[in-house]
C-alpha cells in the first residue's frame, strides 16, 4: 500500500529530528580553546577576573557573558500546539524549534527549559529564579488560565522582559494583519464589529490588542464552546472572558454573526459555516486561525463571499498568521536596549512595523524563497513572509525606539540609523564590508547600464538601486516586457518614469550605435551589416557602446551566458586608451572575515607580467573595501620546492613586483594553508615578509582560482561579491549567472564609485 501524505510527513519529520544528530540544537564556543593559555583564560584562574567585575557591577554581565543575548524558552507542556497537555518532556521538540527560530531570524541565543510543574505559582517561582542566567524569558505553551498567572507574577517580580508568545505574539501578528485588511476593505478599527470564537490565552490577547488599536470593546462579541459570553453567565467563565461579556439576549455564534466586519477564530475546525459568512458585512474579513484545520476554509468562505479577505494559520493558504514574524524581532529590540519589560507601546510598534513591511515592495531575497507566489500588497498579501530579511531592521528598530521613548530601556541607543544598519548587516552578510563602497558611490550620481534589463533579478536590483543609492539605472530591453514584469512582480518602478530604457528592437539611437561600433571594429573584420546585427541583438555590446559614447558611466552584464563571451565584446569597445582587462577579483565573505580570490575568469593561464599586474590591481580594490591588502601567490609549489607547474610563473611575478617599491605586502609562492596560517608559514620560511593571514589569494591558473571560489561558495558558506573586472577604469563589470538581485545591487555600488577612487 502506498504511503499516505500524513505518513510520509511523519516519517520525514522524525528523520529530520533524528539525523545527523538527535535534536535541533548544539552549543558552540565563541572563544578559542586550543592551548593552556586559552584554558587559563576561559576557566581558572582567569575566569575569576570576570566574576569579580560582575560582582562589582552587575550590569557588566552583558559584557563578560552571553546573558545579554540569551533567552529562555520555558514551558510545562500543558498546551502544546494542537496536541494539548502532553507534558514537559514531550514538548521539548517544540521548544528546541522555538530556540532555532530565535537564532535563525534574530541571532539570539536560546536555551529551551521544560519544567515538570503544573502549579502556576510554583512555575512562576522557578522562572523568576532563572533571572541571573537570562536576558529575557519567552513563556510557551502553558495552558489558560494558568499562563495569565505565570506571566503576571513573573512580570511583577523580574527586571527583564517576560513575554508569553502564545498570547502576545499571536496578538501582534493578528493586529498587523487586521491593520492591513482594514486598509484593503476601506474600514476603520473604530467602526467595525468583531465576532470571535475561542476564549483561550491567544484569543483574549488578540481581542485586547484590537482594543489597543482602536476597536470599541462594546463592538466585540466573544463566543466559546458554550456560545456567547454574556453578562451573568457562570459556565466556564474566567476574569479574562468576563471583560468581553455582552449585555444581550443573543446566545449563539449564528445569532451574533449578523453584520460582523471581522471574524476572529482561534477555536476549532468548521466552526464558521458558509451560511454565517453570508450574514457578515460587505467585504468581510475572516481570520480562521485554528490549526491544522481552520474554522472555515478559504474556498468555502469565498464560495459565498467572493470578495472576503481571509487569513489562516496554515502555510498552504495566503496570509499565514505566524508568530515567527514577531517574537524574534521584539526580543531583539528589547535585548539591544536592555529593556526591563515589553510594554504595550513596544507591541504596537511591532504591529506597525510588520504591517508596513507587507505594504512595501517585496525584497528580492523573499521572492527567491517564495518563488511563484504573488507577493504584492492586497487581499492575499496582508502580512510579510517570515524569510523577508528586512524584518529585523524594521521591526527590531521600531521596538527598540518604543522602549526608549517609554522609559524602559536601560541602555538607550544614540544612533538609531547606525543600529538599523547593524541589524541589516546581521542579515545581509555583505552589508558591513560593502558600507565604504556604498558611501563612496553616494558622492556621485553615475549612470549604470544593465544589459539584461528584462531579467527579474535586474528589475529588483534596479528598484533597490533607486532606493538605496544615488545612481541612475538604464535598462536594455523591450519596454512592454519590462513594464509587464514590473507590474507582475509588484515593483514600484516603471520604465521612462523611474529609469531610462534602450530598446534593441526600436531605438532612435540605433544608427548612432551601430556606426560607433563599426568605426571601432571596421579593421577587425566587422562589416556594416554585422555591426547592424550586433546592435540589434547583443545587449552587452550595446551597453559597452553606450559607455564608449559617454551615455553611461558603467556597464553591468553577464546574468546569463559565459564570462569570456561577454568579455570579448566589452574588450572590443572599452579596452582603449591604454586600458585593458587585467583580471577578475572575487570577494568571498566568510564567517571569519573577507577573502579575495584572483584571477577567476579573465586569464586562464596568466603570464608573470599579468600576475604582477593582477596583484597591483587587487591591492587597489581591497583598499576600497577598507582593508589592507596582504597578498599570497598560491601554487602547489612552496617557496621554490618545485620546478614545474605554476611555481615558476609565480616566482617570476614576484620578481617583477620586487623590481620597484610597492605599497602593499605580498609573498609566495606557497600553498593555500601556508597563506592562511601564519604559524605554518613561519615554520616553512621564517624570513617570509608577510605578517598575519593573507586576505588575497592569487593563483597561477583560472581553474584553481575558480575552483577555490566555488568551493568557498558551495561548501564554505561564502557569499560572493563580484567578480570585479579590474583594469577598465570601472567602466564595465561582468557578473555570473548565479548572481542574485542583492549581488547586482552590490555590483552597482562598485560600478557607481567614481573613477577617481580607483586610481
């Protein structure tokens, strides 16, 4: 018998949790522990110095320990997902998962703590006793009404943020979705009628959040398994439910649903019937958040109300209300300012930040993760996707600002713009090292022509260029195709309004272009007919001619096709006036810092003179990124121990460099491990002139350079900026088909740097 989908999912999930090692977490050291000296610092006797500093000033715990970035996820397992009271031990996979999400989305370290304690007051005692260890507490999957008691006691007694995510995280994301749904429906919080099912922790918190956002309490009708919560009811009542009791003779969900603008369901499957949806107001908003099966499916709701605006708790429908949009970022902002609590203002700042992200144009990174989905603000896109990398910078910064404004921040941030840039840098690996390049690019407004203007990555990059730089993109492509794709991708930019277009099929400059190209190439076998054909079909050649004619300052091409094919046309047009392609330089951003690799593309088998020229050009470019070049010539030969292979050419290149003074450090030839390990290099050649690890590796063959580049990308977690084409005065850069929209933005910043910066 074939496996059912449920069985297949179960087996896959168990396999995921079991292999390659059990669980989803491990602890890694952040300091070296390689010798006796390290041991003496990490533990006795050196550790005593950190202890004494903290004893003298408790605030320094965040300077000498991980506490300032450490959250506890605490549960007693009494209300786990849709599983109910499964106990503390069985809840551990969920808590581990929560910890992983903290780390993935906000860089927050986390311990999951499962406690066998069902008494809420005793559980609160245990949590409060953990305060010296953690910077904040995330309460998770504790049943109502116990969760209200635990959170209240902990907040009263602890001087760090305590946040029950099942309540407030859900409420914040529901608030953001409701904010945007009302914009789409053209309604206001102050005017709407809400009917809600489910009187548990999440449901009550959502209603309280909607009241904070402007809903009138008298317009909220709360129902549970026993029907309407009304004044005088005694069955299954709690103080939290009683706050929403209505003075009414109505008793059932069907009685109260008439004219409702918003249905909020946090109850169970099939609670809301299609006939009830028919009784709701025009353009009803339906949040059917029960998991795994909602109160009503989107298909059933739209069958009777086609213009309904719907959200669920499931990932296979649009508008998934997912707490991961909230909790990593509200904790990130709170921890960074040393907040003593998470207050209403911080929660509302989180609501507004999440809602604003959905209304902004979707990032290229998000589009790549959710390929094929329509990510444009509207009925089916009310809240952003969890993998939108901008969430941290926007939401965490808004939370931190609210904490400072309300007086609960013990470490206020002086420069919020710098703080947001730091958050962005934690998400975009290239942000920090690219900062000096972007700053240099802002000193001029250069025209960047993008040869493959119809490509989605180019279109998304063009919008980012217009938003984040002073550069002016020019796209080569068919206007109607570019217009349609901008519309389909939900981009704000439009051709001729925001950027110029060169249409290869019909451009008034066509004659000027082919004549310019023919004049350059007429004695290299290019006839007028061939020049005309190339200027109709070859966008790389068209872009190069535009730079040659001073109609653009730099060309970016290569999102498809082979590097040297593009280089041929770029060199035909732009390798003039003593300039030529010296080599290509790839910046690899690794966990322990940047590493530059050359020559990955231009010279397959570079001569000694070409290698020396590549080293000089690489040194100039490395300085543009704010680093001091330390160049190693790499080979299978090591300081003259082999007479064949690339060693001879590298030794000759070093001799060329030695022939006159240089303003950068270089050494070789050597193996890669010697280049990156100063101690090994010192053993091999104590008189070597290089200090520290090399940050530039130059190889004697493009196969070696390209192989190292690709291994670092695919297996070393490296992020590439480049390839940077050296030698043409920043007039052209040829990327590779693997480049992303963010990569194109980085290349545009490099291309946008004034030529004076490149010497």
